[in-house]
C-alpha cells in the first residue's frame, strides 16, 4: 500500500500517493525557483496552482487518490517556466 499525502492545491483538498505528491511538489518548487525574481511571480504561481487543481478535478474521475500518472500528465501539460516564457 502506498503512502497517501493530503494537500491543498489552490484551496482544494486532494489526496495524492507519495509518488504523485513528489511530482507535484518538485514542479511547484521549480516554478517558485523560476519565478522568484519576477515581481508577479506569486500571482503567476497561484494561477498555475489553480490550473493544476482544475486539471486534476477534470481528469480524476472516480479515483479518490491522485496517482503519479495523473500528476505527470498535469505537469507535462502545463510546462516549466523556461518553456512557458520561451520566445516563439
């Protein structure tokens, strides 16, 4: 049985398995690092967290615990700061 971590993402409670939590936590840490010098960084991160919560709710279905597969899907869909801000 995998360890389950209960977290709030954008004010919404979620239960993530340990691997899924590690993926989301690493992603949020990378965002904080990437937007640390941006004066709007906190607001940008809050918006991305809201989108994470929205995507999880849309894709979660009847599963009560968010697994690593869904966490990785959400992170890959959103991208990282260097990908988000990259010039076209």
